[in-house]
């Protein structure tokens, strides 16, 4: 991207030193900045106290012309909260276990230098960001951003039960082990929910998901109709009954969404079969769910404790994402 009115702009790299090779990324960005006539970049490391939001704010306050986030989904989510609505170019440098946002954007996962170079040679595209207001049992509430999905119930329990050591060893596959550990004790719970200004619905679920985008690793389409730039949120209500119900959920997500929907013949099969009762898909710009008792919640794989109410909304075009030159955005 051109240097615009500032003849010597600088880039800022917010990095998680636990997830990425900080020394290598620093050296690469310094070299690229010099090559493209930018001022030396500035670096900000995340910490337990600040996973990235404040670091990104400081970077922008100090005049960064572009902000890069290097780390996992948690780092990207936290930095996104600060970047939303600023219009400042935001580059994702994948470095975590799932890299779900990067996967949905179609970014190169194993070539961080390409995403760093895109700051100078690529373009920006507006994509949506989700916001979740979480209300605790004592009435206190807080709002947090998410770029992939917000979940409650079994989905959040699965995240909590995933072993960190296994994630380091086998990557995203560790979440399957977390799911296996969560399923035996999973029990349905009652929620009352509303989409946009529609009527109230009351039902029992095992999990409820609010998504900005819907692709998982291994080509699995959790939310087949989700789009990153349509200003709409995709919701999944998961309510299986018994072992056969869970088989229905798995068939819907893995076979129907991820295989059959990709061909004309497969789509005809789905039309004849009808809807799967174990999982329902809904769409809207806003959604609110109230639970009878405190329920575990997660945002982009980050455990967020428990809540008794969850209100989600989509901010259309909230992020100006940096993409490599020629990157295809038609699948967004």
C-alpha cells in the first residue's frame, strides 16, 4: 500500500512471544519496511494482563499507519477489538493452533512474510466483526469482540476441556479430544432467545453458536452460509436427542455441509432429505439469549467464564483487513 500523505509512515507489530518467533518476525518487518521506504517499525508484545487490545491502542496512538497481529486466535481477537472502526489497515500474521480467522480469510498459514509484505504491496478489504455483551449472575456486564464465533454450553466446555499440552503437540486436533471429554457429561439447558426484533423463542439446547464466519480446519463447514462481509450473523442451535442425535449433528456438519453442498448433485440430495432436527441454522444482525443459570461461554476459543445473558451483534465492515495483491475475496 502507498505511503499516503505521510512520507515516512511506520508499521506496528503486536506479537504474542509465546506463539511466534518474535526475533524472526521483527527482523523480517524491519527489512521490509526499509525496502519499501517506510520508517522503522515499532513492536509491542502481548502479556497475560494485555492479550493485545491495549498494545494495539498504544500503537495507533503512536501513529502506526498499519497494525499487524502475530499470534493465535486469541491475539487476533483482542487486537481486533481495538482496530474495529478505525479504518487503519490490519494485517493477520497466523501463528496459533487453529488460526480460524486466517483460514476463513484464505490467508497463507505457513508464510508469515507474505502477510507482512502485503502491508506494503497488498490491499485492504472491509470485513465484519462481531460483538458479544456478556451479563453475569450479579448483573454486571462487559462487551467483547469476536471475529470467528461466540459460543455457549457444550462448545465452551469443549474449549475448557482441551489440554494445552496436547494443543502444542497435535494442534487443532486436540479440540476433538476436548469434545470427547465434554460429551459424556453434557446436559441440555433452557434458553430464551430473540433474533433482531422478532418474537421470543424458548427451547432446550446443548450449545448455541453466533458466528461471523463458519469454516473450521480440515475443510469442515460449521456455518455453510456464513459470510465475512455481509453484515449478517449466522446462528446454530444445537439440540440433539440421544446418541443418534449427535450422529445427526456430525453428519450435518461434516458430510452435508462440507461435502454434499459443494456439488449440484449433492445439493439435490439435501433438498430431498429435508432439515436436520438436531441442528438448526438461523440468521440475523443481532441475537440475544438468556439462560436459566450461569452457562459457560467462549469467544474465538477464549474461555470467558459464565454468563446468564449473551447479546451478540455484527458490526459490518468494522475491520480493514490487509490482503496480498490479487487475493480472491469472492468466497468471503
